[in-house]
């Protein structure tokens, strides 16, 4: 899953969770705020990875992909959430 897809999934999960509790005009604010809080906690838990090269060779191509268990991936997810 790309960082953008993960960001959209997280926000979508919060929209579903807040459904019926918040008025629709508050969804964007609280869903983004909640998703960012979750990602910040994951980033904090991955702080020991900051010196680790968390890219993986993607096999038959010249591209590296980020491993979703590592720090850089979650930093990209946060950027995508903020861009939404």
C-alpha cells in the first residue's frame, strides 16, 4: 500500500468511526487530526529506525520501495494526510 493509499484509508476509517457523532462539516478537521495523531504515535515508536535504510529492493525493477513497518514510510503517510 502506498503512503497515499494508507493516508486515505486512515482518514476513511475515522470518517466511519465518527459517523453519526460529528456533523459532516467537522469530518475533515477531526478525521485528519485523528489520523495524524495515530501516525505520530507510530513514528515515535519507530524512532530507533532513523539510522536504518528502510527501503527494499523491489525485485525486477530499478526502484526501491518503502517498507510499511519503518519510519520513512510513516513520515510519507503523514505528509499525505496533511496534503489531503
